[in-house]
């Protein structure tokens, strides 16, 4: 059903899913903290992962892939830090 605010199919206004918005906000916030920490302490892995976590939610349109990519980035960062970077 088409409404005055756009086509139907998604939940929320203009087809935005509130769960997707919340997840992207949380992931981007974690990315911002990592970016700030990496920049302040001169830590390249945290800086790069923080930047990636701030940017990629703009390009992922589904909730589950967004959470999986965020978890994979965090696990990758953990592994790189444990290896001594």
C-alpha cells in the first residue's frame, strides 16, 4: 500500500526499519570511539577499523549482514591486536 510518505514494504516512516537504524547507530558509534582512540594513541588497526565501522552501515541495507560485518570487523581487530600490532 502506498502512502503519502512513500512506498510500503518496510516498517516505519519511509520504509526505514527502526532496528536497522538502531544497529547502524550503535555500530557507527563504536567506530567513532575506535577511530578517536586510534588517532589519539597512534594505533593504526583501531583507526582503520573505526573508520570502516563508521562508513559501511551506509552501504549495507539489511540488518543481519550489517551485524555480521560489524562482528567480523571486531573479531579481526581483536586478532590483529593479539598478534602484536
